[in-house]
C-alpha cells in the first residue's frame, strides 16, 4: 500500500464503505421527525433503495432572506444565506444542526441536498425598500458558504451583491472558496465606498487533513491567492482561523497568521472547536475513522476545553473554550496577530451611503 492510500494518520483507510469526497459518513437522526426509513437487516434488501450520493439542488422560493442574529458573540447583527446545506462538507460545521429544521439530516444530507433560494435577490430588494430598515451591515455566509459550488451555477450571491451595490448596503462575507474572485469586479466597486469586507477561512496547510476535514473546499494555497488578489484590488480582507482543533490544526495558527498577513490580510478572527447537537456524533465517527492513532487524545483535549464535554453553550465562552489548551490557543492568537500586524486598524463598513433607488420625495 502506497503512502497516498493511507489515512492522514498513516493507518489503513476505513474501508470500501467510506464515502470519499464527503465529510459526514452517515445521516444522524433528525430530532424533529417522528418517522424515518432505515436499513436494519440485509434480508430486507429487496425493499431498500440505495440512496443517491450525488449532489442534489433543491430549488425553491423562500419567505425571507435577511435574518436577525441574536447571538451576542458572533460579530454580526444580520445575516443572509442564499443556500441552505453546504457541499463543502466541513465535518465540524455548526450549520449542520440548522438543516434539521428543513426536514433533513445534519449528516450526509447537509452536504448532498442543497436548498437553493431562487428568489433571494427579489426578497433582498423588497427588504431593503422597507421604510423601517435602518441600514446595518449584513453578513453573507453567516450559516453556509455563499460561494459553495452551487454558486457557479445559480449566481445568487452575485445577484445579492448587485442589489447591495444598488442600495449602497454594506455587507461582510465569509468564505473558503476561490469562487469569490468571480465577483471581483463588484467587490472592487463596493470597496470604493467601504461597502464590503471579506474573511477568508483557512484552517490548515496540511492537504491530507483538508481533503478529509473540508473535502470539497479549495486548497489553502488558493485561499491565500484570494487574499492577495482582493487586497491588491483594494478590498478590505482578513483571515478566519477556525475552528482550531487541538491535536489536529491548532499548532498551525502562527503559520497561517503569518502567511495571511504576507498575502495582504489586515484583520482576523478565530474560533475554538465545539461539537454541539448532531455534530458531536458526526465528528466522533469521522475522527476515529481518519485519525485512529490520535483520536482519543484529540477528543479528550476538546473535552478539557469545555468543562469535560465537547460543547459549551455559554455566551462568550462557547467559541473560545477554557482551560490550558484553549488558553494556549488564545495566547498564540494574541501574540502572532500582534507580531504580524493584524487587527491594528479600527475600520468599519460605511452605512452613510445607503439609499433606496427610485424613492419618491414628498411635495412641500
């Protein structure tokens, strides 16, 4: 067996049943569904239709597109997501749990069944025209990546940006896909009015880790190229380091910060891994299949950072963790962002240009 056929831990691969190109390896139970269809006995194979593993785009019309964010520790007040579900398949993704509200599983369903909100641009235009809207920056990809592979086909993110430019509505973008460069022309126009900023998520420079942890994302090298191209074009750009997972990628934080800074990033953010809801089951299965040699260590380090559990829902603490390993990550972040000049400038998106095109002025 050649080295490239081994798991990232140098062990034999999980076997023929391992689904390559997907993060999750099974569908967790949806707590909102009272009934489900499962295959329990091989004798029932004649009554069982094997699931389609190809990505499916489920087109529909949403009722709304802009959501109020009530979480005080995520750095955004409003978000909009043109897609639900995400083909990137990041095994740690917190958005997996929200997919259960749509009647699907947080597991394979989340990265295979992509809900496409075809009327998203129309909904945004209607929302911004409402007289009660007081301009506040809106975050794109607050839940799922707005530049996941579906965007190449449907171009909803581009249409949303066009609406934002029309209204001078500021937006913040988070992505780990080089597809954002397709909209470089729009981003440059928005940047001239301080209407846009972007965070590029980089979790690891280890390609063997990225391929299994974030299976359908672009490489770290490509993400650095995104930072470089957009920063040179005048777009305010930063790097998101998250989540940091002890025993897997937390030691890469200094190198990621340095590389991002040299590429042109001027600000940053980070999160510490937490495994809430169905993500706990999915991540545990993934971890022990791909990293059997250090799975116990990684799992226990995560537990140590969350009071003996792998998740903590306490505001202000849930995304940073506590204890020795979380403290070490925090200290690294502060030290190296300062060393490489990130987060030094006070900068905000500009809401003063907001306008409602075609608005009729009253007669005096």
